[in-house]
């Protein structure tokens, strides 16, 4: 006789079996693959990366307080993170279907809006730090 645990279908990914150091190394490899893919395939990621390199370089060069540098570096890195998530949303939607659909458009537009808010925040943080 099967118990409830035995009768439930396995809904976990078959790729979730690794543990310990092997899992960490696999995760690092997947992350590096993701960064390489973003750089290779996403022009917006390359643009935001260039903005981050220039912006972080400038904030380290200027005589800014440590709190200002921390805010600016965090804001630039946040923009990179949001761009990676936006690209992931776009790839997942396109994988599902290339047909035009209202929900697909909404998902892509929301990802784009998240990046717009992040870039507006970045600009605002530059103003705050420079004027402080």
C-alpha cells in the first residue's frame, strides 16, 4: 500500500539532484554561461554594462563620500541585475511562443518598465550624490 508521499508525482526538476560543492560549482558554471550569453546575445546588456563600467569608474575617480560611492555602485549593479532579469523574461516568453499575444506583450513591457525605473533611480542617485 502506497503512502501519500509515494503516490505524489515528482514535480522537481531532474537537475536539482546535486548537493554540496558540486552544486555550487554547477551553479557558478550556469551563472557564467548566463553572463556570456547575455553579453553575446543582448545588446541592451552590453549597453548597461558599458554604462556601469563608465559610471563606477567615474564614481571611484571623483572625490565622493564613501556612502555616495556605495549608492552609485549598488545602483549600477542593480541596473545590470534588472537587465539580466528582463532578458530572461524575454527569452522565456519567446521560447513559449513567437506569436503575438497580449500577455506576452505585457510580460515584456513590464520587464522593460522595470529597467526604466531602475535607470531613472540610477540618474536620481547620481543627482543626489553630486548635490549632497
